[in-house]
């Protein structure tokens, strides 16, 4: 789990694949929280994310967002992306690390959740 606090909005990311063990879909539990601004424009977090691997794969589209809580100051849900592109795994045995990038939340250009493979 990763916690990021910046620009009055906290972002918590929990990478669920080690728990659910699926290699077909990358799954993240994401929570946004604030006590000073409205989160209404972030109800579809898929518009604000990008996945980048250490092998040079960049994914900006195709995310599925299952909104589970849409309060004005607390938003959460499950973000999923299919773990393949052009018939190859995005995150597989050869992947040493990947980043889930959050852009422009709220006015911070970029924040990253980084996942490294354990040795």
C-alpha cells in the first residue's frame, strides 16, 4: 500500500494482485480523501492515470473504474487494466517494476505509486 499527500488530496493505493493472484488483470484499490476541496471531478479516476513499466510499456487508456464510494470528500473504487498488450504481458516475470501515475490531482502535475519486484 502507498499513501501520497499533496495539494490537499490524499491518495491511497493498494495493489491487489499479490492477494488475488490473477495475472490476467492488474487490480488496484484506490481511495482519495480531502477535507478542503471537492472530489466530484475525480469520480472517474481512469481519466487521471497512466501505467508505466521498467521495460518501457506505457498504458494511458483501457482502464476500468468501479466507483464504490462517491462522497464529496472521500472517493474510492477498484481500478483494473488488462495485463496484456499485443499478446504480451504488461507486468510479467521480466518486469522489475512499474508505476501507476496520477496526473493533475488536484493541480500536482504527477504522483506515482511504484511497485518493485521483491528479490
